[in-house]
């Protein structure tokens, strides 16, 4: 209306000049040739008597419509040319996290942890995107040279190695676990001894193969100076075995768990005694790592800073076999006896 009022002075010039004004407006909008009506051969008496401002209003309306339609066409073309976007980021791009249920009832979880003599087991722990990325990365690691075989393992009862971190990748387990802020907050809340952080000890990928006899009962070694802030974890990646983890709570009551994929067991150093039973034909893969609230080291730590062994080391030999394309790692344990 403001523009119509401002141009209303054209009405005094009569119908003929107003038609030129309307045309000039359409020219300015860039659509005159498409939308301007053809001049009638002889205007009717009714048309000649019509208020000139109506013609200007119609011309402006047609111009607005043309611009609006042009915008729609441009947006449609951009949408057609642009790559398809997903509603949520890929597993590699997503911020690592834990499942919503993991963060509920933290006080109750802390009490369970204390009653169990500082061990807790939780299933369905990580959120879907984080867990999918963890599983894919472990599959890649077994076929890569991004692990340093653990010279303390025998390749039969326990197979695996320390994960190297020489390449920055979104799928790195150091990002997905050590860089997982929700996980860090869960650990701090349940342990109840102040903030904790990822340790400076490497993450280890380990497998209990189908011939594994498990591991005898033991409390976890104290690797850092303050035991109550020295926490070891076992994340089960997969488990199709009959292997059970047994632990003794503060009342010496026995608990047995057949750990499932996407489960976490947290154990404080020098606390709950626990054991791992034979696999009885299946296998169980885990990730092992440490979170701490004090980075000062205990004497035990320095016993594990060296990891040098030759090609004759049975775990190193098994790791090499496991890297071979299309290898079935379940068939290799008998080689160690040759």
C-alpha cells in the first residue's frame, strides 16, 4: 500500500501514462516480458473508466508472484543438487556418549559398587552410535598393524595387544572411550572419590579364545599411587562363549556374570577379587583400560612400561596370523603347540 500511494501521482496523467509506469515497474522486476499483458487494440469504455491505481496494483502483484515463484524454483534446484543430508551424524562423526539409562540412578549405582567391594557391572552401556563405532574399530584393529602385541600374553588363553595412537581418526578408541565425557562423568559419580580422567596407560584389545582356560582369581594390581582413584575396566565387545566372570562382594558373597556385548565392568585396584572361567569352545573379546584421579605412579606401574619380545613370542605369532586376510583366528591355537 505504501508503494501504491507513493506512485498514486501517476493517476493524474491518465490511463496511457499509467500503463507505461506499470510496465517500467515490471521491467525493474525483470519479468515484464513474461507477465505484462498485451495492450488491447481498443480499450473498452469500462476499462477506460477504471481507476489507474488498480492497474498498478495488479502489475505489482504479478511482479511479487514472479519473484516468489523464482525463489521456489531456485530452492528446489539447490535441494536437488545438494548431497542428501541425514537427520543424525554417522557413528564416526557423532560425539561419543553413553546410553540414557546408564546415567540414571547414579547414587544407587554408587551404593551397589560399594556393596560389591568396588566392582560394578552394567549392560547396554554405550549409546548406539558410539557402540557401532567401537565394534567396527575393533574389527579393523585385528587386521591392522595398529596394535603392539602384549608380550605378557600367551596367545592361547589370552590373545591381544596395546592399541597404538599414531593416527588421528574419528573412529579411534581413544576418542570413543578416553575422549568420552559422559563416560568420564559416570565413572567419577559411581566411584565417588572426586573427578577421574583417562590414564596414561594404553587401551588393550584382548581375546579369550575357544581354547582359553580363563584367568585365576585375583584383585587388580595397583598401577597408580592412590588405590581408590585407580580404576580398571573391561568392556565386552562380543561373547559367544560360556565364559563367566566371578567376583566376591564385601560380604564374600559370590556373583557370576556371563558378560554381554556393550557391557562395562569397573573394578577398583586392590579391591574385589575376581576370576574368569574357561570359554568352553566359544570366544570373548574385551577392551581393557584404566581411569585415574591421580597420575602419580605406584612401583607396579614401572613393571609394565617395557613391552619387548621377539618373533618367537607366542602371542606375537598369533597376532601375525590373525592379521592375515580371510584368516579364521579360531583355527590357529594349535599352531602354538607345533
